[in-house]
C-alpha cells in the first residue's frame, strides 16, 4: 500500500514538474520574441504600447489577486499563528 502511494506521489510530482517546465519554456520563448521585437525595431510607438499593455495587465492582476504571492513575512506570521500555511485557494483562484 505504501509503495503504491509513493509511486502515485512520484508520478504526480513529475506531472507538476512537467507543467511548470512547459509554462517556463513558453514564458522564455515569448520573452525572447518580444525582446527581439522591441530592441530591433527602435519603434517608440511599439515600445510605449507594450509598456502600456504590460502596466494594464499588472494592474488587473494586482486587483484580481491582491494578497498573492504571500511575502515571507506574511507566511511566517501565518505559520506562527496556525502552525500551517494555507494555499488551498491558489489553484481555485487561478482557474476562475
């Protein structure tokens, strides 16, 4: 029984690691593409537009999830109070 649980946990860890790797790879490809686009064109309108869009995206994300990610001070305070840190709502908030 313990062997099956350990196997499932290892497979689950591999799946989560693969998902994180895919997200990181997509981010790096997009970042490389946009950096090359901005630095090679010297188009001020494009640069200002990207800055504006990035600012709007950041504003939206901070309004949507103001308390995430938790700072280390917040996490340590919660850990001292409750003896645990609750991140159960993270996946729910990302999906909605």
